[in-house]
């Protein structure tokens, strides 16, 4: 029996020169553009719009952002972890996980809500393991893949 391998869209233990929300959003847009072969400016605009609409904070340490792309037919996710937590939003939540969902352009709110709920539930179920997963490439890859399985 053969296993189909898929690309892992994760980066662990990132150290940002300017450890702030804006730098993290820009990095997420650049990495998403590279990982998913989509236009960086469009994805950055979409991620920034997601941030402006409100932060989805999960388990008090992860933020879920989403973007849309006309080049995607299925939902994809990318997970980044930061060595030093980033102060996020007006409430200054220390974030060390940034999860980006890339949705097909015609996705409706129900699709986004379903994925948000799935990611929230998985992160909750894994909450006691997140400190270890954060620095473990294999564990982070498995976590990210579970979001779209």
C-alpha cells in the first residue's frame, strides 16, 4: 500500500526581527504566497482584512486568519509558530501560533465557520501538547494536516 505524501505548510520556531503583529501578518502573507503559489499582494490584503474584521484567538495562544484565492478549489492551512510570543490585538494576547486558512474565492461564511470550529476543537484537544508541538516539525506538520483531513 502506498501513502500519498503532501507538502507540509508549516514553519516552526520563527524569530522575527520586529516581533509584532504587523511583522507576523506580513510574514504570513509572504509564506502563504510562496507555499500556495498565489499572489502575495492579494493574499496580504485578504489577511489584513481578516485581521481588521476581528481576531479569532484559540486557546489563548493561537490566532486564526483566513484569506481567499481564485486559484484554490479546496481549503488549505498553513501553521507558523514563533519562538517568542507576539503581543496580538487590543487585548495584547501573547500569540505563538498563527494559523492561516486559504479558502476558495467563492467560499461562504458557513465554510469559514466550519473550518474555524474544526481548528478550535483540534487546538483545544491538543492544548496540553502545544508547548511540545510548537518546536517539533513532525508534530507541527501533523497538527496542520489534521485541520484539513
